[in-house]
């Protein structure tokens, strides 16, 4: 389908960005084609760039990281996991891939979703990678018992005897 050139101008509606760029082009061409000395042209050129540097472009809506983490958890415990994550967030450090960072050490192959799911579920057969470091983070955040359903994790965080504490100081982190 061919469009009549006289109607083509009516069909095109320039965006805000297009209008700003055309104004910038106009300012720069006027500056460069003027009869002023080069140093004045350079100053006017920089002033035109600074004036048109920022244009109003809508910023894409960014999803909250906690929402994406919690979406990977079982829907039955999702609200509790979200509350737990909100509680420990100031004490928690994660890499860009969602791996736990504990005492400036990256716990490779750990997953915050798995750790939260483990903490909020009653039956866990195996401990996910980074479980001990996650327990330390929970302890530092003073997470209440109502947010932790995993009895094994709770007992690890709150040992009953001093002997257990002495042993734990010498345990290797895996």
C-alpha cells in the first residue's frame, strides 16, 4: 500500500524524544554554522548538549527481587516465606544470581529460594547448600519461632547446651 506523500506528514506523530532531538539538532547546527570564534562555539555546543541531555522517558517497572524469590516457593508457605525474607533482608547479602554471601564469602550453588523453602517447611530430608550460613543470618536477625517451621534449623540456631556451642565453633562450613 502506497501512502500519498502529502498525507504521510499527517500520519507521523513525533514523540517527545524526537522533538527534543530535533531541537538539539537545530541548536547544534546553529552553533556550528555561526560566525563566532571556535572557543565560543565549543561552549555553546556543550551548553546545548547539557540542556538536551535528559529527556523524559518512562522507566520500565522493575519487579521487586523478593517477589521473584518468593514465586519459586510452594504457595502454601509463600506468605510466611515473604515475611521471613522481609525480616532478614537487612542482614542478608545475595549475589546477582541469588546465591548467599556470608562474611564476604560467596556460598556457591546456594539458592535463597531453597533456603527459604527449607526454613518454612516442616519436613526437610536434606539441607540445601548454605544452610549453616543461612541459620547464622537468621540468628543475627533474631527471627521468631513462628516464622521457622523447620525444627532442625530452629534447634541448630538455638542449642540447649554449652557443649553444642563449643563443638560448633570448630565445625567446617560446607
